[in-house]
């Protein structure tokens, strides 16, 4: 797997699930899902990846819509401690950097796509 040269060794990187009320511009809440490996996110969001060099490169987030959820229900229900309700909420997977003392994180940016 190629190493991402843009990784800042003084930071860790978190992947989080953003939960929004439908048609609301504000984020309702976040769930840290950094325990999921980058390659699984790449697999889940393959259809949403454009010409980025790596996951979350020039894109703020990826959407978990009802179709994607149903195709990956077993995995998502196991790995994300949240009950999905597509009538009320919208779900996006986002990315941020954090100081090294955080509990759940990735030590490097996502690798370049092959």
C-alpha cells in the first residue's frame, strides 16, 4: 500500500460519522468511527470517489444513503453503534486531524489510490 507523503507525524487523523437532521444545514452530532480501516472506506465509497488522490482529498465527506446502507447493513450495524433512520437523518462520513493524545485515530493520512 503506498504511503501518503502529506501525512503530518505530529497529528492523528479521525474519521467520523456526521449525523444531520434531513434538510437542516447544521450537524446534529458526530460518532468517531476511526476504528474502521481506510481500505474499508475505500470499498464502501468506491462509487463516490472521483479524481481524488486519496480518501477525503478535496472532498469534505462521503454519504451513507439508504441504498449503500442496505448493501452493507451487516457491516455497518456491527461497526457503527448507531441506529440508522433515513426518514429523519442524513449520514456523512467526514475526516479531521487531531492531536496525538486522542483515543481512536489513524496515524497516517489515507494512502494514495492504486
